C-alpha cells in the first residue's frame, strides 16, 4: 500500500469523550486524524452526538471496533454490522478496523480472547471477515492483538496472522505496542516478527502504553505513557514500511491534553526524521 492509498496521514489520536471539550477549544494542529470505537457512539444523540458530528465534518476519522468478535464461535452479528454501516456512511468514515480475536460466545466475555492458531480457525475467521466486508461494503483491517495464552496452537502467531489476511483478503492495523508486549510475554524477537508482516496490507499503526506486571509479563492496558522500547520499535517499523500514519491510544489515566499531545509530537518528530526513507524489503516479503 503506497502513501497515497493510506486512508489518513500523519499522527492521530484516539478520541475519548473527556477530550471533546479541550480539543474543540484548542484544536491541536499536530493531530491530523482521529479514531473512535463505533460501539461508543452508535445511537448517541444530544450534545455528544452533535459534538461528534462537528468533529467528523472537520477531521479525517478511522474507527476501531470492540465487539465484533470476529473469531468467535457464536454467529456473526450481522444486525450490528448493518447498524455500523449506517453509522460509517452517516459520518463519511471509510475505514473500519477490529481485533483479530473474539470477545463473545452466548454473551459478551468483556475481554479479548486469543483465537487458536490453527488452520481450522484461519478458515473460520477469514470467512467471517469476508462476510463482514460484504455487509459493510468496505475492506476492513484486522489488528494483531496482545494475548497471554495460545490454546491449541498448531502454527506460529505470525503464520496465523498472514494466513488470515491472505484468505480473507483484508488489511492490517499494525499495533506496535502489541508486538513488543507479545515479544516479552512469549519470548520472540520483535523486529523479526515486524519484518515478517505483509507491507502491502498495512493501513496505519497504533502505539500505546502498558503495565509491567513482572519482568517477564506485560499487560496491554493503554493506560500509561509509551515506553522507550516501543518508540524504538516504531522507528524499526518506519524503516520497514515507510512513514505509515500512526495513532496514539490512551484509554484511561488520561493526562492533561498538553501532556498527551507531547506523545503525539514525538510521533510527528519521528515521522519527519524518516520522511523520504525507502522502506526495506526482506527475502520472501512484500
């Protein structure tokens, strides 16, 4: 995917309701796009609905879903997908992303569960992604997720991700923090994993903070500042893929806006340093 084909550009920020007022009062020029979880906004009217509409009319937006449960055992929620399509169309948002995981069976599990890394799960998940794309009339991007166990594993995480993307013919939301978290928790080389991902499917990046539970256990929380090893991995990602649009996620413990924008500034500065650099290619990789 070339720079001209990215759905957004520059540095982005996850839009939370607590930020609506500060961002409207002093729009930060360094934030070139915003991301929302559609489940938090579908059907919302009144003051918040009007505020969101004012933002989506003014800025480029992407969406990152929380509840599609794309790899789950329960039937795909096609009613939700049709409501989602109406929401995306209403706000003029072309990009929808979700987690390569599942979060429900007969009811919501309130967590992102790991899909077994098996050929059967590849076929099951890819078929559901294709159906979701048909209903939404959009390509969707799946995010590489953090996970803490790999039940029934028959293939590596990277082989599973690549197989799903290929069979579903969908795109990739590359979460840099999740690669780092998993590399510590599951003891693999983060740069090697990064280099094995398909460049042509990447639509944008995520960076976020996490919590160190122990020396060999990191919990993906989005509730802290981005740590230095993740910034370093982001630089590796720019060397590998070029300057891809990059969004800062912060879900709680949200600091004052100037402090939060300091991390966005670091994304902008890093992108500027790597602008014009030719992406690297690796044997057998796109």
